[in-house]
C-alpha cells in the first residue's frame, strides 16, 4: 500500500469484481470500496446507518448497496438511504488513475 498526500493506494480496479466490494481495515472503522454497475468506484464506511450492518457484505445493484441485515438501500455516490428509510453512511473520496484505486483519508 502506497500513501501520497493523504491518498492511499488500494490496488487495481480489476481486483474488485463488477458489483463487488473490498474492505480497507482501519483502527477507527473499516471502509468498503465498491465497484458499481457503471464501473465507477465508491467508498463508504462499512457500517449501515440503521443498525451497523456490514455494507461490504450487501448486494450491489446499479449504483446502490443493499444492507445484508435489514435490506436498507443506500446510494453509493452520496451514502444516503433511499426513501422511506432515512440516514447516511459516510462517503470517502476515491479516484482511479491508470486502473489503480486511490482512497483519500
């Protein structure tokens, strides 16, 4: 893992299957990195705002994630819960350069 100006190299995009996820372990809480249907990369706290379910174990569909515990659906881009649910998971800046994912901490 390489760290440059608060950007942490996560690894190649191809290491995450389409509609898949990967976890970045941190002492202060894990971050889930998602590869959406449109091949965009998103990062959210790996904790559903409802009951703390592990979002990385949920189902990615289009640009949303469904929590595996209680089926809450969150927008990957904003972390906002889809109505009628309310809440928000923290989002993290990500970028892809030459096929490599970087996460800003």
